[in-house]
C-alpha cells in the first residue's frame, strides 16, 4: 500500500480507493488538495466525480499496468 502522505504523487494516475481494507472505487486522480489530505477521483461512466479524505479512513493504491483494464472501473 502506498504511504498516505504521498497522495500528491497520484495525480493523473489510475488508483484504487480503499476503506477499511475494502476497495470502494477505482479511477483516475483528478486533483489533490494542497495539504494532500484529500483527493478527487474523476467522473467515469455513471460514476460521478468524488472526493475521498484521509481523515475518513480512505487509503490509495496505484493500479498496476496489468490491472489497468476496463474491469478496473468497477466500484
């Protein structure tokens, strides 16, 4: 798992958002707050743009190239 302090490094990348160890969303990081304590996942298909915060217990993992197929967008 990536260090939560490094959320700025994920801008433009395909990531997996997890909450309590469970994947809840996969998508591209559109923007990270200046303090890197929250990030926006871009809208895709029927999934709207969404904000995820460290304070709420969310963690982020990069999706590898092998995983980065169409199925990676399942929530």
